[in-house]
């Protein structure tokens, strides 16, 4: 046995020497810089922009949203146009005899009457289109606000992980300096310092990754809001939410009252009914009044006696007033096909209303379950997992300081704690986005 131990001593000595050489070469590497692009570059709890401010800015400046709102202006112009009366017509003409002196001049005009409320029905259709367009734009605003809020939460989650890794990196760097001091004093094997430096570098790599994710998340948020990528902003908000409870029946009632996509389908139903009334009105007779003036100048090649008894050419100018009523008779085309199509469109829009109503009921129920479950996970993780994992790491570190465990046990426990802490960020983000999804399903902000 003694010979075996003695035989292994050169290997042990070589291991210590190699470890010491690695440590000396590693010490020449400067400590990681965690201040150049820290979490403070992304968040400001006092002067940063809030989620609500970014939503307001997105609704006011997002190019796609501005393009959608122009459709409302277009429908307003359609209402103005539909409410205008049809223009009257003016006819001017003349008649001239070839190789003769007879001629005639006439002028006339026509005014369409638009019977059976044609103009009112036309205006009703345009107004219905405006209502449908407004609800469509409102639904786009709902989706845009949800996208901005979701990306805001994702940015907060990335920043939270970045802050966590920065703090953890600082703790491990301080621990590495302590280990290096103990190695120089001969109180700690050089291998422990090397293992600590490996862990420091691994956490530094994590920090770089989370920094990049935070930058990407912030750029995605700017894109949703409509902000130039070069504009500098800091966020102000918290990923953690207070525990909330909602009644499903009340949420369903709110959804029926506030969901713009449901209101859009109802507006489409009103539009289909208005188009049916318009087609029925235009299928009935219409009329136009007309009037005019005609002045013929005619004569003959013979002569006759005038009132004074003298011979004179036979020629006379006449003045005629012309008036009448022009009636359009829908004998063949009574909009039969359009009326059938309008009736089918009404049934289709009613089915769409029922489909959206069913969909929103499912969305409310599903997102309420998701939100409640996410809140329960947050509460359990906060008290039963995260706090306990932090306590376990402290115990393992203290045990290592007493020499009762190895450094690898500390590193393994710290890695478990990192997984739990970043997992807690994921759970917080899930609860955050679940709240957003629930409010999107309801169609309005919840108290």
C-alpha cells in the first residue's frame, strides 16, 4: 500500500503544478466588465417609459395603425358622397335645314327624383360601412396594444435575467478573488480557484447572452411601437403582478360588451341589411322631371300677303315650352340576384356573429384558467421553490467554508439555483402575458 501511494505521488504533484500554472495564466485575464452594458441601460424606475405610455404612442405613431385609420377617413368621404343628390342634366341643341333657311334651337334640363328613399338608403349603406370600419380598426388597435404589452413584458423578463446574472457574476467574482488569495496563502488548492474561474466565465457568457436578448427584446418593442431602432429609451415597470381574482361570468359580460371583433361582425350584419334595403329601393320605379325651351324658325319659298296687304316671304318663329316626367320601369331587372345575395350575406354575417361569440367565450375561459394557474405557479415558486433554493445555496456555501463539502457541490447547487431563478423569470413572464391575453380576450383593461 505504501508503495502504491508513493507511486502516485508524482502524479499528484504534477496535477498540482499544472493546476498552478493554469491559475497563473488565468490570472492575467482582466475581470469581466459588467458596467459597460448593464441592466441600467435598459431600465429606469423613475424616468423610464411605462407600458401604458408605449401603448399610447403606438396607437398614435405606428405606421400600420395610421394606415388603418385612413380607412375611416375614406368611409367618411363615402358618407358625404352618398348623401349628395344626383346632378341635374342640361341639354342644348339646334336644327338647321340644308340648303334652306329653316332652323331650330332647343334647351332642356332633367332632374332625377330618386324615389322611395334611394338617397337615404345609399347613405345608410355608407354609414354602416363606416361603423364596420371603425370596429375593424378598433380590433386592430386591440391586437396592437396586446403586442406592445407582450413585448414590453418580454423585455422586462430579459432585463430581469440580465440583472440577476450581473449580481451573480459580481458575487462569484468576489469569491474568485477570495479563492486566489487563499491559494497564495496555501490554504486552498489551486484547482478550486480554477474551477471557480470556469464558473465565473460561464456566468459571464450567460450575462452576454442575456444582454443580447435584452437588446433584441427592446428592438422588438420599438418595432411594435413604431420607434426608430436608434432612439434611446429606458423602461419603467415590474414583471411581478399582485394576486388577482376574476369572476368568469363578469368577464364574459365584459367581452360581449367590449370585444371590437364581435362589434365588427354585428356591424357587418347591419351593413348587409342596409344593402338589402338599398337594392329593394332601387328595384322600384324611379322618375326624373324634365323641362325645356324650343324656338323653331320655319318658312316656305312662296310669298303671301301680310297684315298691311303687302307681299312678304312666308316665315314664322315659334316659342315652345317643353315639360314632362321620365319614369324608369323595372320590368325585367328588379335586382333579383342582388336581393338573393344580400339575403345570403345576412345569414352569413349572423353565423359570423355566432362564431365570434363562441370563440370569445372560449378565449375568456381558457385565458382565465391560464392566468389563474400562472398566478398559482408564481406563488408556489416564490415561497416553496425560489426562496428554498436560495436558502439551500447559502447552506452549501457555509458548509463548504467549514470544509465539510467540496467546491463542486457549491457549483452544482449554484447552477440549480440559476436554473430555478431563470425559471422563475419564465413563470413571471407567463403570468404577465396571461394577464395580457385575458384582457385581450375581454376586450378591455381589467381592474
